[in-house]
C-alpha cells in the first residue's frame, strides 16, 4: 500500500484508514520502508482525528455555555 498525503475529508474516513493501517502494521507483512511510510501516514491521521475531536469538544462546550442545549419548551403560552 502506498500512503497518500491527502487527508480524508471526514473523521470517519480517517478512522477507517487508521484502522486499516494498524491491521497492516500488526500483520508484519510489510517491508521496513513500507512500514515506516505507513506508520507516518498513521501518525498524520491520528493528529487529524485528535484535532477533529478537540474541535467538536470545543463546539459542544460553546453550545453548552450558550445554553442552546436547554430542553425545548413546546408550550407556546
């Protein structure tokens, strides 16, 4: 497998690729140079996932502080 340098557009895509990389590395079937390249891609994906989660956590925190997650009151009176 040749690692790509473009980042997936979505967190879920990054996780799926990261899981594939872990499986490849655990198999022990890659040559040393391939392992290093794949490992580097995995590190990039991990960083992307961590940033995505941090961004989502910050958004939730902002929404919670703004009280926009308060229960919706359906009574119009």
